[in-house]
């Protein structure tokens, strides 16, 4: 039986950025997957929808983050309330 690949959660700024910073999330996810990580990319959740209440995203992301072995932080994460919360939860 093959061991489970390590799972990583991708956190970073979205709110207020063009296209919610999806391009940066997708590029980082591609690099992490290429490096062998099973990657949880919030930009892929909900089919890419961006019109749901913020709490909906935070609840789902918190559950996914709790199932990960590591977190990867995109540039500018320190300025994002959501990414800072994800960082604190991951710690």
C-alpha cells in the first residue's frame, strides 16, 4: 500500500484583489502539486464562486485546513484577515 501524500493548504490574500488573486493561487498550487503535495487550493473550492457569504468560505476552509499537514503562504498573506486566521489555526 502506497503511503498517503502529504497535504498542504494554500493561504493568501483574496479580498480586494483583481479576480480574487486566483492566478497566484493557481500558479502556486501547480508548483506544489508538481513537487508532490496534495494541494488544497481555496480558489478551486465552490467551483470558483465568489458570491457567497464570507462565513461560508471560512467555515469550509477551516475544515479543509484541519485536514492538512502543512500550510503554504502566498505573498501578502500578512495583510489578509482570512489568511492570518488560517496561519494561526495551522500553528
